[in-house]
C-alpha cells in the first residue's frame, strides 16, 4: 500500500548548520507530496508542497524536490535557526477522485541550539 | 478569518465518561477530518467527511463517533472514554480541490 518513510529523529543541530531530513515514499499512482511543520504546542501547518515530478517546493528557506526516479522528497535548508526547532512531517496524497486523505510519515523532531 | 478552531484545549476525563470535542472552520471547506497524535505513531486518521451529511471511517475509528450536519462543524464524540484514548486530537479541513489541509490548534485529552 501507499506509505511514507522519514528518517528518525531527534535531529540536533547548531545554528547555521545545513539540514537534510530524508523522506521516501511508496505510491501506486501519481501523488502530491507535502512537508508540514508543527511548532511546539501548535497544530500542523503546510511548509511546502510539490504536485508533480521534478517540481521543487520552497518556503522560509526550506526546499524539497519531487524525485520520481528515487521516490524521494527530502527536505533541506542551508542555514537553520533556533526558530526552526519543530517536528517536520512528510506526507503524500494520491490524486484520485474524491480522495483527500493524506498518508503521513511519523515525523522528525529537529532541535537547533544557539 | 479564524480558520480552524477546536475546543476545549485540554480535558481530563475518567474512564467511562463521554464527551464531545468541537471543531469548526469558517473557510467553507468541504473536507474535514479528525486525527489523533501519539508519540512514535505520527498522525492517525480517525474519521473524515467530504461534505455535510457524509462521513466515513479512517484508520482508527473504534470508540469515536462523528456527524456533519453543517459545513462548518465536525464534532468528535467519545462514547465511553478509555485510557488508550489519551492523546492529542487535531481537526483539519481543506477545500475539495485544495492541496492544503488547515489544522486546528489541537485538544489534549487525558483519560484516567
């Protein structure tokens, strides 16, 4: 079945370090891919998305490229800040009919130290 | 716009009690859903709705009921609370053609 696998956390980095959070997926159709972020004590919010192969989503200095050949959607940021400390979720949605359900990864916790 | 609102923020129940978690959205979204979030388990879908009067089960529906009498509201009912239902509950909504799900701030539930 459809699934999302994220690298396990927690990830701990120093401020200004480079961040990569790996995400790979298994899907029978042509999914849309998403990264959501959850700051402490809050609900999830969309960080970025990509709807077709080779698309690059970007927001707040974060980027992820939809790689169909490797079924991956890795999240990257060149220089993290303390304010980026959060839990990051990779998700996919199969684009078929009425289906709006998302398939979620387990989340990766990121802690950035000053 | 308030977006997606949830009440209460925090609730303590005794085993066997019932309660309703409220969720409302003011974006005229057709699709609404309830998730629970547990450590190491990620987000799991409880129930969802594609419009007023239409609901369906997600991955973990047992012990929960939902109804959707209006576009705006999607309450989640716990029929007889159990300690295994201790969790953080999130409501989310999206438009029918929308790519983005909008989440509420969550309800933290403790069942003793």
